[in-house]
C-alpha cells in the first residue's frame, strides 16, 4: 500500500508541476511589469527543479508519471486566453495565476489526505510544491 500511494501521490505532483509550468508559459509573453515577469520566471524554475526530484523518484518505481488532465489543461488555456483577450493586463494575469495556485494547493491537499500511506519523501515533495504555489499566490497580491 505504501508504494502504491507513494506512486499515486508523485504522479499528482508531476501533473501539478506540469500544469503550473504550462500556465506560466501561457502568460509569460503578455506580462508588462518586469518584476512580475521575474516572479513568474523564478516560480517556474522552482517548479522545474522540484520536478527533477519527482522524476527521479518516479524512475525508482519504474513509473512514467502523469500528464495533466487534458480537459483541465484545455479549460485553463481557454480561460486564460479568453480572459486576457477581454483585458490583457498584469492585474488579470495575477488574478488568473492566483486562481491557478489556489486550485493547485487545494488539489494537492486532497491528494495528500487521500494517499496517506505514501512515504514521507513524497509527502515532503507535495508539501514543498504546495508551498511554492502558496508563495506565488501571495506574491501576486500586489499586482491584483
């Protein structure tokens, strides 16, 4: 049970990291404020660094990980592009990123509870990813 929950939790972290990076990539070219661009770029780098750890652990379990749900990824892309086509501003980007971070933290918290038999290393990675998301949401506040 421990190994099964560990792999499932790591898969969700993998999908979450990919979703976060894709969301940042989706808005990166539309940002006007250099400090906001740097915050998002730094967060993307943190996501990618954590993903290296996730991939190493998944490799140990001979697992390929998990891509984000196609429907969720498509809906996120559509919402972002629709909202920014109506109002392309750093404020709107910060709003969208905050919503995404909050959804990520909520989902990861759910998976952390659902896969409670997961090993401590995968739980730690999940908590670190949640902290990255929470910090980014907090960093977006001055731009709202």
